[in-house]
C-alpha cells in the first residue's frame, strides 16, 4: 500500500560573505514586515475589533516597501509567507481563546526570535550540488542524505551558532510494509534510563550524551557568573550555542536509532500520554522528561510507524507506578526502584511494571473501540491470564 507523507530535510549551507550579508538582510526585512503587519493588525483589533486577511495584508506590502527599501530586494513569495506566518499566529491565538487556554496575543519579534524566511513554492533551485536562491545568489550545500519526494517549501534559517541551514519540506510517497501484527510492547519513560519496556528491557541514555549534557550544564553555570555585556560573556554564549547544537545533534541521532529499532520490531506500541500540566507540576520529572526528549522521540516514532504500518496507542498512565498487574495496589515513593507485590509475589523493576500496565491498558482500550484493523493478533491474547504467564517467568530476574 502506498501513502503520501510529509518530511523535512535539514542541510547546512555555506554562503560566501557577501551572500551571507544578503541572507541577513532578507531575514531583517522579513522581520520588519512581520512587525509592521502585526502593529497594523493590533491597531485595527483595538480600534475596530476586526482583523485584516492575508490578501489585505499583501495589498499593503508596497506601502511597507516604501518605508524599508530592503524589502524591494526580497522575492515576492517570501514576503507573502511573512503574511502567512502572521495570519497563522492569529489563528492560533483565536484557537486558544476558544479552547479556554491561556491565549497570549501575538508578539513582536526580536532578532533572536525571528531568524528565518521561507520560499513557499518557488524561487530556489538545486544545481550541481549547489543551492540557488532567487534575488540572493548561489551557495554551497551539504546534502548528507538523499532527498526523496516532491519539494514543497524551503526555509532558510540562521542558528544561534551563526551557521545557516536550509530546511526542505517534501511530500514523499512511501510503501507501507504490511507487517504481521503480532508484537505489542508497552514502554514507560524512565527516570534513570531512557525507557523501560514491558518485556523487561531497559534502554539507557548513552554515556557520551550524558557527558556532553553535563558539560553543557557546567558551561551554563559559568556563563551566569560572567559580567553582563562583557566580551567574555559574549564568547561564552557562542560556546554554549555550539555545544548545545552538538548535544541536540547527538540526541537526535540517538532518538532516530531508537525509534527505528522499536518501530521495526513492534506493530503496536503503547505509550504514556503526557499531560503538560503534570510536567509543570513535578519539576524533577519535568526535567528528566525534557532531558530524555520524550516528545521528540514520540514524533520520530510516529514517522517510523507510518512506514512500517504499525501504530502507537497513547494511554492515560496515571497510577501505573502504584499498581501491580494482578490488580493489587503497591505504593512506592520515587526513590524505590523495585516493584514488590505481596499479593502475587512479582518482583520487577518499577519502570518495567509501569510499562506492563501501560501495555495492558492500551490493549483494553483497543478492545473497547473494536474494529481497529491490524491488531487482531494482539487482541487474541486474553488479558489477565496470559499476562500472568508471560511475566511470572521474568518475575525473579530483576
Ligand atoms: Zn501483584
């Protein structure tokens, strides 16, 4: 079965000094336009209670061009994308009001917060391993992966390290493998390890990643002691940005590998549904979750299962750390790492028990919403007894 999916490719680009100046100018002009449009929208909203549409904004662009001549040097589609971004941020604002969330009026963008521009359809071309941008020029590009699919948009972005990147978003046709839907696994975000699964495995955060994360923390601490506005502080900010970039790359690499492995070996993956509230409330947990980049992992995993034909089921995992699969309540504080049930005698790593419970509640949920294709083999497993047989073997191991 074939399926169309969206993907992005991020490549580093190498503009010459004069081309880099043009890139900077383009970003600056776009930011000027964005803030001008926002100011205009804001005035209208407070005086007349209405918003202008994308088309109306685009009609006003010539006026702003007369105020900032750099805008005249920018590709027209890139300018239209600026209006699109603004309209999108207002749409988000209204959506949040509607759903009763904290809304937050769209904000003016500083240099740090507006660091990219987008060609929504055309105006760019890959030629003999180089990238040509309309009205800007040619530059080197390092394509470390082969790009597959039809390119839709290109966003040029400057990282805080000063490096430039090209992000291509493509629509790609993939062949969904018809995987035999036989293996289901539950996984639990670990506090010490990256995750634990319902089979008793634990995946650790790699040592090299922990090492560079530790160094990053140290640099950040030293940075806060440097005098504001001093050149030492500026230098240390750049050092931090560089190390941060390295950590992000290393982490992505790790997450890519883990998500691929998991998607390849399982057809149904049960995970904990994370609520933002819960993360904010528990600072210790929030930290570890962000460290482990759980959300990013789930995002990558969802890409992977799209291709393997598997699926992810998110379940409410509240209370899984205080229960046993036999139904008994086993209370334990965060410091207690082993689950010991007096009722059924199971002795297991606490995260593994949580993963077992997450798997069980996913299977239960799927049973209740019958008619879901591709998980029949999982459903055949009768819950109570087979779980028992499956895990008593493991029970004494840990
Ligand atoms: Zn038990």
